[in-house]
């Protein structure tokens, strides 16, 4: 358990951030999953939405930009193959 006031505050902040990060990471996973499962005309929109979600996660510091680039590239390759 934290001893100092600042350490206790830091623990509360970290827990808040952990929960927020987890929620956003889950949204990214869901968007990518939906984009991979989409067919036909809806596939393009689903991929756009997934890329948008990934970019938001990067701007918030939840995903590393190279990880995001790799995921976006994979989505684009899947879309081009369809």
C-alpha cells in the first residue's frame, strides 16, 4: 500500500487511466474485428471506421504509432484483396 499522499494520488490516477485505456483498446479491437468480418460495400466503411478508431487511440497515447501503422496496413491489404 502507498505510504505518502502523493503515492496514493498517483495510484488513483493510474487506476483511472488503466480503465480508460482498457476501454479504448477494446473499442479498437472491436472495430478491427468488425472491419475484417464486413463484406461488400460495408467493408470500405468498416475499414474507415477502424482506421479512425486506431488513429484516435494513437493520439491518446494508448497504441504506439508503429503498431497502429501495422494494423492499418493489414486492414488496407485485406480490403484490397476483396
